[in-house]
């Protein structure tokens, strides 16, 4: 049996529902009037996807790119960024560490970008996005200059920060209750992702926080009335926002560089590439005296020692690098090679296994492990590893050597 409610009691609830629909329609119309077309967020999304496709076409792994590949395309990394390659602060925001990373970031950009661009306007949104990306990169560099960083998440957190600021501070001609749901969901998005970043490894939460704070501050400068008013004040706000963030970037980098061993590390890296290992060791010792906990510095020192046939010293340097950064897969590879050269095969195999477990696209690790298996007579394992190395891609000389061993194994 249904309860009957008098029409006089139904009417107010009906009128409230009609009013909510009316307010929502008015707000949508206001957004369209204020920003007739949103094209910047879709353009950024398309650019990120196109850049990723280009990287893959040029040989970068679509699932698990190596650190070297990411660096070659412009990832943010202290030894490079602080030695003069400051453009990495921005280029890194368009590089993604695999297709899943790209997909998650682009989904967030699409969800947040459409409304935020309508609120701020096309060019203000572009300024907000780019400056937030810079702010995230600077924060990442400040927190740990020896961690490789890439991805649009700092910029996207900045978009979220800008959206919260606009919805909270702007004077909108709509009932507060109508935007409260969007404001709350955005805050939940920010809170959840920051918490996830704090409780899981491999996530650059410094970039997230830096982008969020930058986006909020820039958003305060660029927030506009709706419908927008004309005048020069908005241009000055653009300039103030850009100037503020660029000043922050320059000041941070100068402070970071003034007492940082990064320039010596960069110089040592150049000297190693040039084969001047004695001079590289001098620069590395100077850098490590200033920052003894620099994993990358110990790793480079291990390379320089190994090239001088100082294998015990090289192993000690690699071991120190690994203790400071257990995810430094190349240190395991190089220490394994050093162990192999002093006939400690078991230790060499353990290090090579560790390297491959962390980076299963490292062709040279498979190549060296294949040689080790070949030397101890494990033909099937040698065949498997050397074949895998050739599939992943070796330099011509190593590839020719691997092919020769495979041919002998088949005889």
C-alpha cells in the first residue's frame, strides 16, 4: 500500500529540483559564454600522446623504458639539470615512464582540464599548466637531485590546485551548494593521490606537492570574475604569475647549485666519456667529500676505478652506491662485471640476476649473464640469455660476439 502525500507538500520539493536544474544550466551557459571553446587541455593531451608515440617509434620501451632512454629524451635529473640543462625542468613534464603512466595522467588531465580551462580561460589555463609543471620539477629537484623524474603529474596537480582555488575564492553567480560537490571531489582526488604517493615507492610526491602549491598560488593571481571583464589587469596578472614562478625557479636552482656537488659529478661524467679516468676520480672525490651520500657519485667512481683496473676499489664504490640507492640497477650490473673479472662467479651471477629483475630490458645484463652461463657450461641458459640480449639490441661488436657463441652452441 502506497502512502499518499498531498500536492501542497510535493510542490516545494519539485520547485527545488527545477531550481537546481536551472542553476546548473545557467552555470554551463556561463562557462560557455566565458570560454566559448576549450582547446588547450585537449592540445596538451594530444601532444603528450604524440610525444610518447614518437619515443616508442624511436626505440624506447612502451612498458618499461630505461633511465638512459628517459634521460636522452629530456627527463629531469640533477647531475644534468644543475649542470646547465635547465630545459629539463619543462621537457620532463611531457615524458612518461611507460604507457600506463601516460594513460593515468592523461585521464586525470581530461577530467580536471575541461572545467579548469573554462573557468580560467584558454591562455590562463596554459600558463597555469606550464608553471605548475615547472614548480613540480623544481620541488622534485630540491627534494632529491639524484632521482630521475618525469611525467605530467606535477602539472596536473597544479591544475587541481588551480581548480580548488577558483571554486573557493572566485565570486561565482551560482549557489554555493552547486559547486560544493566538484570542490569536494577535487580535494578527495588530491588527498587520495598524495596519500598513495606517501605509502608507495617509486612515486615522486615532491613533484606532486610542488605542482599543487604552484598551481594554487598561480591560480590566486589568475582567478577572474565570471563573466570576465576586459582590461589590462589580466595581462599584468599573467606577467606577475610567470615572473613569480621563474624567480622561484632561478633562486632555487642557484641555491641548490651553490653548495651542491652536481657540477663536479657532471664534469666527471664527461671525463669518463672522454677516457680521462684519473681526472674523473679527482672530481668525484671532491663531489663525494661535499656529499658522501650521493649514490650516483659512488656509481661513477666505481666506473672510473674499474676502467683503471682497480677492481677491488670499484666493487667497494658500487657497493656503497647500492647501499645508498638499492634501485640503481646499473650499479648491480657493473659490480657483477667486476666480480666476474676477479673470478667470483657466484657473486657476479647474483648481481646480474638483481639487475635483470629490476630492469628486464637491459640487453647488456643478459649478454654478460649469457657469457657467464656459457663459461660454466650451462648451454640452455646461455642460449636463452644471449638470444634475449640480441632481441633487446646490442652494440654491433657485442652482437657479433653473441651471435658467434650462439652458433657454436648450436653445433
